[in-house]
């Protein structure tokens, strides 16, 4: 799929991001936009840390500039993966809405020099308190926190 630029999957039950990350034909993919189906009682989230790690470290998804992974459980560990992988250097939009990122993750993002590259950050509906929100607001990066 070398011509694919935007992949949007909403309300699915399966997100095999590890397989996607291994697809050598996706080198021109710029937008990966995932919003899973609402989790039913007792079900684990559909997007986990391993999927995020696969995307962040993929040798094929090097053109990604917009990453939307919602309804996840990777929280602050996911923020560390994003920072450690270096993907934040090339992202313009990072949307991790409806997750479990805490003030610790917010402080990690706020301290990263690569955060300035973002045109928009969405961490709304996470586990942030006023402290985490203030840390991100101080960066002057456009951020949604509601």
C-alpha cells in the first residue's frame, strides 16, 4: 500500500498494530488514527503498550506525522515509549485521548525538547490533575485537556 497516506479505523475490536508496523509498503503513511469500540465490562483495552511500541519503533512507519491512539491503557509507560523511541521528533499531532496518563506522564512530555514540534496535543479524558495540566500549559504547545 505505498500510496496510502491516511489510515483511520474507528470502533473496531481488533487493532493489530504489530502487523501494521511490519508492513514495508506503508512508508508513506502520514496519519494513523485509531479510536476503538467502547470497552465492554471485563474486556482489556484494544490498544496496548506493545502496539504503541511496534508503531513507534517501526522501520517502515517513518513518515507518520499524526498519531491518534485512543482508549488505551499504556498511560505513563506509553509516554516514556513515545519519548524513548524518538517518534515525537517528527510528530505534528499526538492524540492520546481517553487514556490513563497521569501527571507524571504530563511532566515527562512537558520536559521533552521535542514537544515543541507538536502543532496539537490531545490528552483529554486522562488521569491528569491541575498540576499535570499546568505543566503542559506552560509549554505553550496547543493542548486539549478537558
